[in-house]
C-alpha cells in the first residue's frame, strides 16, 4: 500500500480539523465555566447552561502571539422571569471579557 500526496494531504487536513474541533470544545467549556462563575458572583441565572459561537477571528494577545478570538452569546436572567443576552469574549483559552448587553444598572 502506497500513499499518494493527495492521501497524505487528506490525512493532514483531517487531523487539523479534529484538533481544531477538540480545542474549540475545550474553549467552549472554559467560556461556560467563566459565565457560571460570574453568575454565582453577580446573582443572575445562566439560562440553558450553554453558550453559542457568535463570531470568530484571529487576534494577538498582550505578548504579540496570534490566537483564535471567539465571541460566544449566552442568555441569562436576573429574576427568572426575563431573558437577556450577554457575550463572553475568549482569546485562546482565556476569558477576556463578559459583557451583559441588556443589563440594567
């Protein structure tokens, strides 16, 4: 059995996609954990216990290293009767910011 250049390229592409998928799943778990932590601290409720990818791009961190920048959307409630939207910004595996778009002060 011999491998062609196309076969090697296909296997490499598949491995790159699998690594991206596994990394994205782990980053999403970090985003959920960050929002849950803020929910406990800020006395609001994370609805559906999930976040949804909203935007994706590349950005540099403070050291100048390129990382994947992700914005996830989540729904939360202040008193259990309302539904509001918020966003969590991830740079690599780090939570950069949690934004409560409709939170009234």
